């Protein structure tokens, strides 16, 4: 039986090294006539750089951030002999006080005709069920000669993070994860076919086994086939089928030969052990798209055992029957997108009860005239996303939650008070609601529901002749977490003004928050922000922002405090292709 990893802890797809070597051949086999043109002989360089330093000071509480922290962003694009090579870099030093790690992202993707090489921190999207929206640090390539497509990648998907019980900001520990993938396909007018393979594995030696969690190193393989075919005029069919195998703990004993089959070994490519799970995922859709109208019917099923380590994909044990359409009415003033159907769960009768519910999503926009504009959306499809919790004065740092949203809705209405282009003004009202379940250690927490409700009313007026903008807003937010509920009312005033023929831009913002907590003290929080940005010598920019936060609590048990957050940054851009600010 072939092994997923020839040596435990080692993850080297030797075929990828050979393909990467072959990839350099097209770069040397250049067309001489193309090289001799004056345009291709010129070296074109464009890009930009931004350096910033954050500073912090507090009075009345222990510091919640490091006093100084700096970051760098850089981008460079080289064009020579028909080769385009965009390069990007992002760096931040570590936050020692709160165990927030430093990061460095650097990558380059040189392209010549139909060949692209990816080096460093890059990303490739193969399909929903395999490799999708996950960055990797390593190497990859894409070849698109004619109607054919070949792509491969190998790299680190996640770095190791050890457990630190003494830190003020506890982050979930994780093993280093490495993966590789391959995709090949053919596409022509009206048709596209692809075969995809992806594998990933955690290194159990990358960190010491955590004491406060049941974290286990996993390994995973996924094979997928996708197809899209035009049947007749305006009618097409889409299909994707994927099968995955996962050892939830790769350290345990492998299965005996009698227990191994083509399903749990992925046709002999994978070594299943005692923690093996495997499953299928399939989705298909029939689309009919005449002019100014589109309709579709679809089916999707994800088995309980299906999993991929190459995507933020936590949906399983679900089946969907859907139908949808998109069209416009009233001379394109009203645009409507709708998709809905039925969802079934507990497909394998593993649990005592399952669910059967109606699901749907709707997006609508209506612009009846120059004065009014409306838009709204709603969805109760489950979707994995990252949520940012409302900044809480009692929290250690701002938090970003990985969650599975189950209900999202929003409505936005805008009324233009003035049609004068030099002094436009408007009133905007927005209401949004979101319900989600937390994801911890890559497991959806069914009992950890979070709800976010936000409503705002905003008035804005611009004076373009004087380069001035004024905003007044009233915001209400209600946050309900598993162990934290609060309500916040926030009036806001903001003014921005340009000087020196728009080279100097200034801003001022004041927000007063009335915060009430169900199981905690009420408080008032004042937030003042001032900033300025100055462009000089055409391509240079320097900017400064400073925020002052002051909290007064109604309880003697909670200390009042003040904080200052600031940033000074310098930017430089050259050429005309990129702007970092």
C-alpha cells in the first residue's frame, strides 16, 4: 500500500520538484522577435512601501498592548522581456506582552505567457471541497497552454503554535501543517473538466502536547472531479464530486489489512488508522441563462465524515435541494437574486434526531430615482467566516472569531437630500443581524451561539469646493455571546478637511458609548480620534492618527481608565501601478 507520508513527519511530493524544474523551460524558450522589441527590452518597475509604528499608553489599568509595535508593507512589480513578476511583503514584530505572534508574508509570482511560478506566501483556489482560500508558504505553479490547465503546490499551511498558560492572551495551540495539491484540466468554449488532488498532514513533533486541550495531529487526503458543460443554448450543467479520508489522530495504530478498503484508503493512497473518517461531497447545478434573466436548480450533499484541511470548510452531514433565479425589473431599477430550498441533516441516522428546514438567500436592490436607493439581503445557509467582535473596553485585545454563520440579514436605505454635485448630502439608515456558532479547534460548537444586532442612522454632507466632509451618526449595537451580553448606544460626530490644495488631509472623530451589560456593570466610554495625512514630493506620504479612550464605570469594583492608541506611518510609491494608501 502506498503511503501518504513515506517517513512519519516528512511530507515531500517528489513529483512536484520535477514539475517545478520543467516549469523553467518556457522562461528560457522565449520568442526572439518579442524580446527584441523596444518595449520588452525596457525594465519596468513599479511598487510602493509603507512603514508604520504603533504606540500605546494606559493609565488606571495594566497595559493591554505593547508600548511600541511596527509593521511594514511593500509591493514591487517587475516587467522585463515579457515576464511580469509581482512581489509583495508584509511584516509585523511580535507582541511579547500578550503572546500575539509576529508575522512575515512575502511572495512573488513571475509570469511569462501561459506559465506562472508562485514562491513564498501565496494562495491557490482549486475548488470548494479541496484547496480554497488558504494561504501557504512554499512553491506552486500554473500552466495554461491553450485549452489545458496544470497546477501544483507544496508548502506550509499553518505554523506551529505552542501552548502558553502564562500569557495574558491565550491562543489555541496548533501543530505545524504541511500540504500539497495538484490540479489538471481542460476547458473550451462552453465546457470545463478538472481533476484535483490535495493532501495535508500535521507534524506531531512541532510542539509539545498541550495540557489544556485534547488537540491531536491530523492527516487528510481529498480527491475531486469537477465538470461544467454547455448542453444547449443558454443551458449548462455544473458538477463536482469529492471523496476525503482523514485520520483524526495520525499517531495511532493503522488498521489491519482486512479493515482497509478502497474507500477508507482512497484507492490505496492513504494509510487509515483507528481514527479514520471518510465521506463524499457532491454538488450539481443546472443553469438556464437567457438575456437579462437566469434561473437554476441544484443539489448538494456532504457526508458526516467528509473533511478537508485545505479550506475553511466545516459543513458536514447536510443535504440541500435548491432553486434560484436572478433578474431585473422596472427598467433595471429593481434587481433581485434569490435562492432557496430544503435542508436535511442526520443523513446517516447517527444522531437521535435530525432536522428538516427551509433554507434560502435573497439579495435585492431598488433605485427608483436619483433621491432614493435601497438594498437588502438575507440568508440562513450555513457558512464559515471570520467575525470581529465589537470592541469591548474590558477585553484584553480586539478579537476575531472563526464562526459558522447560520442567519444573516441587513437592510440599507439612502436618501439624497441634495443633487448639487459640489455639495451632496444624504441620510443613510442601516440595520443588520447575524447569528453564528463558534468554531474551536476546528470543531463547530453547537451550543455556543452568538448574536449580533446593529442599527445606525447617519447624515453626511460634502463640500467638494472646500474639500470638507461632515458626518453625524447614531449607532446601536447588541451583542449576545455564550458568556457575555451587552448593549451599546453610540452617537458620533466626524469632520474631515483638506488643506494646501488637498495635499494635507485632516480628520477628527468623537464617539460617546453608553454600554450596559446584563451580568456586569454599566459604563460610559469616550473615544476621540484625530489624524492627518500629508503628501509631499509627489510620491511620498506621511500620516498620523491618535485615539484617546476614557471609561467611567458605574461600579466601584471596576476601575476607570484611560488609553492612547497611535500610529505614525510613512509611505512611498513609484510608478503608476500600485498605491498602498
